[in-house]
C-alpha cells in the first residue's frame, strides 16, 4: 500500500468515530430539520395571513378571505383558526395548482384519515395540519413561481365551499 491509501484509511476511520459519537450525531425527532432549505429567519421575506374557517354547517362553512396575494419567493405564513364549534367542522388549508382543485379534493378524500385527508402529489404546493373546532394551526412555505393557484379545505365534502385564490406575482 502506498502513502495515499494509508491516509485514506486513516481519514475513513476518523470520520466513522466511536459508537458514542454516532449516538450524539444521530438524527432524532427533536433535531430533524423542518425544511429542506435552511434559511436564516432574518433573510426571509414573510407575508403573514390570518385565515378563519367559519360556519357550523355544510351550508355555512367558508374561509373568511377569498384570495391571498404574495410575490414569488416570499415566505408565506398562514395562521388557520377554526372558528367552528360543531365536531364535524374539521378543516385544513391546502394550496394547489390552478385548475386542480376538484382532482386534489377527490384524491385527498381517498387518502383518508391516515394521511389527514391530503393527497401528496405534484399538484399540492403546501398544506396545513387538520384543525379541530376551536383549534389554530400554522402553515409556513415558500411561495412558488409566478402564477395563479388555489387554496381549499380537503376535509371530505368541504372543498366545494371552502376555497379561494392564491396569486403569486
């Protein structure tokens, strides 16, 4: 073996470390990054929106706003507050490609409770957790490229009434 081979072996052994070092560096639920791209909070251009899910019957339910506008690359924070009190009024907010609202709603219904009624496909841009009556959830994501999009509630039967437009300039 030549000097280069010994050096590579030594570097490999150093990189592997001991079992205790591996435990310290192991990924746990508490240190898993929440976003793929780590960005300093001060560097983000945040646009924050408070959205209320209103109504206590299928006929009354709606979002309190019909459209959201941001610039391409903005960081969007949506605070969804479920104002309902009826146990059937469970809501989320899902941002989708324009014209795919009905398709995503059907796919989300088929996804079922195991996937929190959200179809995870190419037409879904971002989605919140489900909010039970009286609960508030927060969704944060980076705005996609310029264009027109939509937002809906994908809880079964809600997308037809609970929808709006998402404009990215």
